[in-house]
């Protein structure tokens, strides 16, 4: 997919009620601003949409020039 990451199975929440996903990202070679976007859907896996909630987020990253 064009630079997108996905998962294929539901992920259970931890004791704090959070599901954490890890990924590796390679910054572009040139400095500048990059925005990473995330979208998810919290579901109960009971086959009914009641109680399910979508979530969106983004993270602004500033890519700096390498130090010499």
C-alpha cells in the first residue's frame, strides 16, 4: 500500500485500557515537516455496532538536517 501500515487481527487492550501498536519509520532524506496520521476503531467484537467508537489522531514530526 502507498506508505500505509495496517494490522489484520484485533488487538486486546492492556490493563490501562489501551492497545499499542509499534512500527518502524524511515524519515525522508531531506529536512522538513511530516505528519503521521492514525485511524482506528474500538469494537466489542460482539457483532453489533453499539459501543463501537472510531478514533483519529496525527503527529507532526520535524525532520532535521543530519549533524556533521
